[in-house]
C-alpha cells in the first residue's frame, strides 16, 4: 500500500493508492472448441481520495481505477458464452473508473458522478464474488444486453448514481448512464453519441448486518461506494434496467427484409445471500449461500433468463481462517426469438448453457492469494456438437 500526503498519526491519509497484479493460467482439459492453455494478466492501480481533506469538500470522496490487461482469455478454448474467467478483457491500458461522490443528510443520501462500474453496487453479492465465472458477478441476461454491454468491467460508461437510505438497513439506488460504454467495440472512445440512448438502472436492497448501521464512525462513509460499514450477513435486492435506444429484433422483419426496430430493451433481477451457519466456538467458520435470478426481453436479447446459486464455506481448515471453499452453478437460457433466428440460419442450438464451478481461495499472506477453479461447462455457447468443456484455472493475486 502506498500512501500519498502527510496526515496526523491517528487520522487516515488524504489519499491512498494500491497496485494489484492478477495472473491467471487456464487449461481446457476436454471438450469446448479445442484443448490447450492460455494466460491472462491484469495490473490495477486504484486511488481513493478524501474530498474534505484534499478539496475542502465535506462528506465527499473520489476514486480512480486504471487497468492494464494482456494476453488472450480462455474463451478461445472453451467457446462458452457466459465467460469462465471474469478477467477477460481486450489487451491494453484503460481507465475503468473515475468518479466523485458527495453525501448529504448525515449520510442518508449519496450522489456519484463520473465513469462508474454499476456492478460494484447493482446486482452485487459479496458471496458470489468468490467465483471466477462472469455470471456470478452479474447475470448473463444483463451482462450481454445493450450495444457493447452495460457499464461494467471491462467497458464502463459515464453517468450518475443516487442512493438513499430511508431506514438503517434499506438502500434505494438509481443510476442514469450512457447507453454505450466509453470504449467502443469498433475502436475509439466517445460518450453520449447520437443513438446511444440512456441506460436506466434501479434497485431496492434490504441488508442484514451484525451491528446497527449507525455505529459507523464516519458519517460520510455510511452509504455509497467504500462505505465504512460492517459486512452484510444477508442481503435481498430486486432491481431492473431499461435502455432507451432502438434495437433490432432477433426474429421479426420489415417488408424490406430488414430487422424490425424496437424502442427500448429491459430486464429485471432478484439476488439474495445469507449466512447459513456460524460456529459458536469458532466464529471464523461460516457457511453462506446465494441465489441470482434474472429475466430480459427475448425479442432483442439473446438470453432471456438466468439462474445462479452457490454455497461458500470460510475457515474450514485449521489455522486457515481466511480461506474459502465454494461450489456454484450458473445457467443462461436462450430466448425463443434467438433460437428461431438460429434455426433459420441453419444452426441448431441447445436451450441453455450451464456451468458448475468448484473453487478454493487460499490467503497465503496479506499480500498474496492463490485460487484454483475447476469449471464444467455443459453445451458451451449452446451450440450443438460442441463437447462439454472441463476447464482448470489457477489465479495468483499480488498486492504491492
């Protein structure tokens, strides 16, 4: 950890920076597109700024996240649709996030503006973040929507997010973002071009914490990104999303033969997690579970349904209180319009792609973790004739 600026001994520094490198090796052991191995690397430089101490703006903060990624991802081996690695990104250096946040009303309201990863707060579960498959971060029905995807890793957009706490453990969130990420799929960067439309996202979350939210020491950290609150023991959230732009329908055509254009694309989701067991004599031993459900408009979205669920266990191994073991399943379901369009093109698809993941996180030291992940992908990309894939990954994360 690198600290910028001078600060009093008992107060936090005005700005902090961290540099983290993730190295991921992946081997497709059977099935998929072909057998073989690949490597992914990602360097992250993250900086948090106390707005009051640096800018003289009380109850505010800023955050910057720059990423450098290199080498190919495992999709060239497995051919799957959901993404067996949540590190998959085009090679290069990019600004992932750059935003400023201001809190109001004694920490009951938060306004954020800038380049923002909506999955850091929306559709987010702490329990599911253990796993490598991208769908455990955000369901495939939302992750593969829009023009270039929503504002999530590795392509984020510019916008504004507002969060309100009407009660200590209830959070209402809404965000308005550019309908297309800044880094365009065809190359170049832009924001709010004609035809982009907007992406509207909303969520209501009920949280269960081991202590009252009011016990947080700093008022301006009681809501929003980097809130200084105790970890959730449980969460239930319902949300939805809507794009205002026009989209081509997958299986409806005009008299000219061109795809029919539809105004808007929408979906909804429900996510939940809960601590299911905690040892009374060894509180570090915890078993937790999570569930994800998502639905999208099948006329313009390939995946009209998603289901994910899993279990994690922490501290099972003696003297390894921070290690985690996890088992989860992710199922992305093709919509009827997509299946009909594929049939017309002469391609036969399965109804869904299903992935089972088993992983173990070993916290070797405060600055180093190792995590293997074994995934079995049934019907990769839902293409008939492609064998089920068995993929093994090993990831190392180093904090400098």
